């Protein structure tokens, strides 16, 4: 747990919520019934309004066109209800002890997955959202005397029930400490384990909050009979040092027109901050 002291990060001196402790230890935590039915209804209605009023954001070439129909990005810019939700203390009280009181939203995406047997998005396979932030070779264990640092946390605000048939998210507890991405030859393996620990299936109800450390191995599980799709608002919070990805760097950057014109190669462009969308931004 951390906090800012005189501009620098330092170990947190006061007690943190139990949910923060589990998030740090296991890489995930679920807060059941955090939002009321009325809060969910107001947020759901505004999210659906954005889906109906704004076209999909196509952020990368390639992939089936229908993929982009499932997402709307930069939701806090498009919805007052979403902006209110991302600032809710029921979320911030959990993530701030791990990211610092000056953490900020780095991505904010609404998901509306229709009933479908196959996954068009990489989230249907084991993955991490970014990193790993402290990469290590296999077999090099983390010293648990040092709390594992957290750099980014994803939060799913469920706007519709997500039982097993709808393909809920599953996590591998403790895998965020591995220093590795999931093994490439087992990305589709629903029985993948981490150090003998089996996946935890996070079935959820509307109003639940599901929180994940960015480095934890997780995926959407396969759907089944009775799949009704998924609807949730995703918020990624990052340390102050992590750049925002609400918009792509092609849309929002700090580069002058002259510097942009001088950047001839892909590396010259990425060096001055113009990156292709990846992880949080599409």
C-alpha cells in the first residue's frame, strides 16, 4: 500500500480496506451489490444512449467490422453518469491505497457484447491488460516480504447480470506476481492453472464491482445455452506516472505540427509519443 508524501511515494502508514488487501494479494476482488438498482438503471440508460447516438470507434485496421460495434471508448467524455461513476468513493477507496491518491483514469470503455458463441476480441483468451510491469524469467519467485506493486487496476461495473452462461470473467489468483504473460500455447485452455490454483469464475449481478490488477491472468470464459450477452462499464485506473489512453495518441498528444512532420519512421513517431493503439486504448 502506498501514499504520497511531499510529492514522493511512500509505504502507507494507516490501515487499508480489506478489499484493497485482497486486490494486492490475489490480483482481484469482487464487491457485491456496490451500486443500487436505481444507480445501475441511470448508468445503464446513459451507456445505451451513447451506443445508440454515437458510431463505433474504429481504432485499428483489420478485424471484423462488427467487433467495434461492441465498444464505446472515452465514456467519461460522453456521459455525465459515467464521469460520476468513475469518481465514486466505493471504487476509489479500494484502488487509491494501491495506486496513490493522485491516480487517474487511463481508459474508460463501455462493453456491450451480444449473445455469441465465439469471441471476436482477445479478451476471450487468457491475457493481461499490460505489462507485466516487473517481468521475470519463469521460476524466479517473488519475495512475498515485499508487497507486489500495482500500476493499473481495471474495474467492471456490471450493468446487467452475468451468470455462467453469459461468459463471465475468470481470473487466476496470484498470477499477477508471476512476472510473465500467460503461456502462448494455452491461451484458450479453460483449465489453465497458476501454481496449482484453478481459475475463479466471477459470475456477477448488476451493481457488482469486479476489480483486477492489470498483470493478473484473466479472460472471458466461453458462453453457454441461455447466453444473453454482457453489458458493463470498464474503468482503468493507473498511477499518476501512467499515460492516459482515453483517446489515441493520434487524436491527443503534446507534439507540435513541425515535430510531427519531421518524424519519418515508426520509431521516430513512437519516440515522441505517437503510439499505435494497444491494451487500454483499443
